[in-house]
């Protein structure tokens, strides 16, 4: 299988590339990046060819393409890959606007190629076990949920609204909303959000509290922020709490670790499963077997709609129905 990577703008590109080069039968044909220094360094690290233009990469007869560019460029890159006949694994959020996300989905459908949204948290072992126990009815009917995705400000283009579509809210809402939708098998009906800036030097949202109502009446809250300080040992967290008619369940997706406290501070030692690797391997197997993706483009769109709705709600100071957010935000 011949795979290409478009852009190393997103930090997850290295995690995905490391997985791809370790999979039997997969050849990373090349890396395209308009940042020559970054692209050449990545190509050298993963022992592949560098292309300054993604158009040059896409004529290499690729079976699949991983898009890890800035959010605002996902549409450009994913649509081009689809037209070249390559399956697409697109970094989250699927796009920086609902309109662009819809265009990506339409292009992949028209070309008849697989589109998978990069939501690695679905492949985390704790999250998978939680879903299995909830599906088995162990906690009865789910009545409410509480989630967090609190990380560090990634810096760079993540603080440029034109390239990212927003700050922490678009960056961190989509992960947890996707898990909530996946477990409930329900879409979000409306959102109320309070969004502000408290931790960053640049003018970008870095704190948000969302209240969600799902179409079946389940309600949820989500803390989606860049509130972790630079000394925090990892990038952030993903936690979920489910309240059901038969019990409650708390999940910490980052708890597979050892914390060593000593005179020099805290030493964090992770020993758990690699959800990024599982995501990439799942994508490759889906392409090989010509099966439907585990995480679809529509999944990416639905999570993005909630983030867009959150920004619209904060601007309006009121609850916003999902689907209304794109119009209000404009």
C-alpha cells in the first residue's frame, strides 16, 4: 500500500507517520509540506521523499493520504486527495467550517474513496471498555454525562483563528462530543456555551464550558480548555462520567500511567495503549479490506457542528440549535 502525508503542521503527523512506517506492506511514498525545512526534516526522519507541492505527491499513484495540515487547509488537501483516487484520513476537526466539512464528504463520496476522521480517542482501551459496559446495559439508561478535555495551548497556527477556526473550543470539543455521540448513538440537539480567554497571551479562546442536550433528552456538560500550564506532565486529559438509572461510570482515558513524586517534582510514566497507532492501523485495514471506516466523515461533521454551535451560542448569549450555529457565527 502506497501512502502519502500532506503537511506536518499538526503535531499528530509524527505519531501517524511513526505508525505507518511500522506497518507491514505499507510504504510512505512521500511527505508534502510547503514549509520546506519542516517537510525535509520529516522526510529524512521517516526515510522517504520530500515534495514541496502536494500536487507532485498526489500523482505518485497513492492508495491513501493522511491530511495533517492546518484546519483551514483540510478541504483543499482532502478534496485533492479524493480526486486523485486516494482514501483520506483527515485530522480533526474535519474542517474549520461546516461548509468545508460538507465539501470534503461530498468530494470523497463522488470519488468513491474512503474518508475517515482522525478521532483516536475511540481506540483508547478505557473508552472502548466503557462503551461495551454501557451497551451491555450495566448502568441502565444513560441520563447525563460530564466530560473534560483540558490541555495546553499548542501555540503557532492554533492561535490563528483564520487557520484554526477558533481556539480551544474547536480544538477540544470535537474529541469528547464524538465519544458521547458514539456511545449514545444520538446526535446533539442544542448547545449553550460560555467561552472566554484566561490563560493565553494571544487573543484566542482558551476556556469554554458547554451544556449539551441530545435528541433523546440526555444532557451533558463539557470543559474544553487549554487550561494546563507548561509544567503539566502531558498534553492534557480526556475524562468522562456517565450517570445512568442503574449506576455511574467514570472514565479517564489517560490513566494508564505511573506518577513518581520526588524532590525534583513529578515524573510521569505512561505504560498504556497507543490510541494514535490503533487509529492508523484501523484506517489502513479499512482501506485494504475496502470496508466502511470506523469513524466517518459524517462523524467529523457532527462533532464540528457542535463546536461551531458553541461559538454561536457564546456570541448570542443563548441556546443555539445544532445546524443554526453556522449561520449565527457568520
